C-alpha cells in the first residue's frame, strides 16, 4: 500500500516537473501556486503513509479506504487513502 502511495505521489509530481526543469535550464521562476501544490502532495503522501503504518488490523486498513458520513449523509471525514490536494486549491 505504501508503494502505491509513492507511485501516486510520483505521478502527481510528474505533471509539474517541467517547471522544475525550466527553472534548472534557464532560471525561470516556479509559480508559487505550483510549488505550494508540490509541497502539499509530499505532505499528503507522508500523512497517508503514516496512516497506513499506524493500522494494526485489516478492519483499520479497510477503514482508510472509506468515507464516514453525517446523519444527513454528507461526508464527515474523507477517506484517507487517495485524499490528495488538487492542483489549484
């Protein structure tokens, strides 16, 4: 499961790697929103990995993949797995 998180993180970061390459090639600044998002993706990965490490039962692991809901059926807590920051938020 942790390897899957690492693959997802890599896939997200790959989308904006060209900004890093452009910066290295000719010094063009990386937009702050892009850098902030890249930092958030790394933070998300650490949070998800730590949640995986913290579980000790299969039920706890399964719970990482499920939303919890309020009485009115709105989402109370989003599932931990795949809870990534979206670009532009």
